[in-house]
C-alpha cells in the first residue's frame, strides 16, 4: 500500500501564470520565397525591467501546397521555428494579429506579448531581426510539393515532469522562417492552428 498509513506527503502546487492562445494563417505565399524569410513573428514583453517569460507549451502548424512546386520531392525543403532578437526596427508588413490573442481564462489579465505578425503573400519586413543559428523545431516538407499536399505538425511541450516549454524572454521573438529557399513555381499557405503559452516570472525553482 502506498503511501503507508501514517506517512505525510508534501504536495507543491506551482502557479504557472495566466495562459493565452493565438490562431492565424498566412495568405498564399508567392513562389520562390527567398531563404531566411520570416512568415510569422511574435515578440515578448518589452516593458523596461520586465521579468516575465513567455513559455510556449503547444504549437500546432499546418503547411498546405497551393500550386505545385517545380520539383514535388525536394531534399531539404523545410521551415523552422526559431527564437530571435532584434537590434533594429520593429518587424512589419503582413497582418498584425496581436488583437487575435485570446485569454484561456476570460476573467484573466491581458497578455504581455507586445506584437504578433503573420505574412500575407511574402516575407515580413524583418527590421533588425537576428535568428538563433539552430531552430527550436523543424517542419520537414520534402514530400509536400504537389498541389493540395498538406502536412501537420504538433509540438506538445508542457506534458508532465520537469518543464520543457520554449521560453521567449522579454524583447525576444518567436519566429517561423525558412532556412532554405523555397522551390520555384510552388506557392503555399501556413496555418497556425494553435499557439498556446503561459506567462510568468523567469525564476528557477530547484527541488
């Protein structure tokens, strides 16, 4: 029998902070999207002295080919999810979807996320954006080159045990970008079916 009779157990309940969710989709992205283009960018809190981190716990993406790529099966065709910083102008262009951010609890406070943009027909204007060299995750699109082909990717990051969420620190960005040029002739649409996160102080707790 567990726990044995008379044993005392300690339960620690840690408040994860308020939760938020965003859903959005690009327009039809024109053919031959240049390498390192940014099609989605979301910036964390920029309030001076902020200690709130944005902890991404779930992201669901779908890539759909609209017009077939010149070569339907192309090695290395992919899109990546990155963390980025910005030492210049704010990201711009596309559609500002900041107002589409929703609270998971309707009675909760507002999100500290400062801005969110998604592309319409081409890359966002990246300003001084600098991506980290390696992605947090990658969407393998090698076989998604024929018209109507679709691939869905779900990243579940908050499941049990020690937290594994992606942390976007104040003034940092979460971006979706292509580390390789997209093939000629092919057009596509990217849907963010769900981007889910919570916001809390970035303080480590070791037990």
